[in-house]
C-alpha cells in the first residue's frame, strides 16, 4: 500500500514535469525579461530532460533526468545578489555573507518539505558554525484557522518548528515571478523548480550543488524497493541521511581552499 502512495506522490510530481517537458520551448520566450543567467541554464537543463523524454517516452522513476546537466551547466555559476528581509525584519544580503550558504525554498503544503525539515533542523546544529542556512518559506496565512482544525492537524496548521540558527524569509504570491510552461518561478530572484529546491552556494558566491524534489523522491523510491516494510518517516530519514550529509561534507571541504 505504501509503495502505491509513494508512486502516486512521485507520479504527481513527474506529471508536472512531463507537462513541463512536453510543452514547446517557444512558450518560454518573454517569460521573464529579467531572468538571471543561472536560471536560464536551469531552463536549458529542463529542455534537455524534455528532449530525452520525447525520444524515449519513458519516465525515470529511479534517476533524475536533469541532474547531470545541472551539475555540468551550473557548477561554479555565480549565484548572488539576493536581498531578503528575514522574519524579524532584518535585511539579508547574500553577497555580504562570508560563510558558504545553504539556501532552500519551502512550502508547508508539500509533504516532502515538512518531512525533510526535521532532519534539516538536526543538521543545522552540526554545521551552524560553518554554513549559513536560509529557508525561503511560503507564507500561508493560518491566522483564522479554527482550534478544532488546529487540534486535528497541527502539522499542517500549527507553527513550523524551525531551528533558531536558520534565517527564515517569508514570501507571498506577490513576491513570485512565474515562468511560463510550468518551468517554475522566481522568488526574490531565486529559481524554484519545485518545493524544495536547494542551493549550496560557496563563499565566493559560486554554485557548488543544486538539488530538486526529484532527488528526494528518486532516493526514497530506491530505498523502498530494498525494504518495503519501512514507514514513511523512516524512508524520509534514510533518504535525507543518504543524500544531504555527504553533499554537506564535500561542500565544506571545497570551501576550505577558497579565500
């Protein structure tokens, strides 16, 4: 039963991607006149994934069809110039941050975001002195939620439990610049393909690594095929621990040689 649930979740995400991959490239012209260079390269990788799908007609449930392209085209790409207001009203300018940056888009309505947050909170305690953590959170307003609904589903409607060492930046619909043809959006200039999209930005403001929701789902699917008895919580934890700590260690090591 769990495999069916995972497959449905994965299918829903991949269904969006199929729409994104199948639509003509011409629809993207004029989508965003101020789209940053790095974002255009992400679009190029999505187009490459679309072309691969059109040539094979197969959905990749156990591999990310664009990850190699993202690694190749965006490695060492300049990722900077972002300015945010955190939840306390303080200004964050990424160019002024001297540490490497972990930057992630987040929506509490996406289950994978909430499942990953618990493990991210623990990771922050380990790396808070070495890395600046920034979470860009969609500000869904739950002020008027009834107590009955809050008591019934506190995970959805209650306050988010976010490590105090994470800088939280809230955004709303007015802060989003949509890109045409289902290719995602820009949030304060940060390209979001799906929630969560995660950037590992080196202290010289070059991109070390970009990961997407597909990386999470594919990892989860692989783990599940090896042990179908695992609960959703265990699958999420194992997926996170297989992916993120390894990237983080390599990320920190690579930054030791940078001025």
